[in-house]
C-alpha cells in the first residue's frame, strides 16, 4: 500500500485578510496546531463577514486554549490593531 504526501500549504500573500487573521492567533497557545488553525479560520470568517462578534468567532472555533478565552481575545484584538484592523 502506498501513501501520498500531504498537500502543500500555500501561504497567503502580503497583507491579505487570510494572512492577517492567521497571524493574529500566533500568540494564542493551543493544545495542538490544528486548534490554532481553526481559530485563525474563524477570525478570518469574522473579518470577511462581520456577522457576529469576535467573541462569537473565538467560541465557535472550539479551539482548546491553554489560556483563558478573555486573554485569547485580548491578544487577538491587540494583534489585529497592530496590523491596522480596528476591532
């Protein structure tokens, strides 16, 4: 039986919203990297759709955080503000 290598990840360019969203969650410690990916995806959805609040986006991600949810929100907001996005 043969297996194929995993698909390559294509990193978003420059200041795209995808890059901003995933960069904003880098400082949030999670149990495993996939939790951080889900968190980044939900922040991206928040930035593109703005249907719910950032708090709802973080809750919806279901990421297993190693810090409190409030601390995670504070870090994400701070990172987004530093990248020029007002939350």
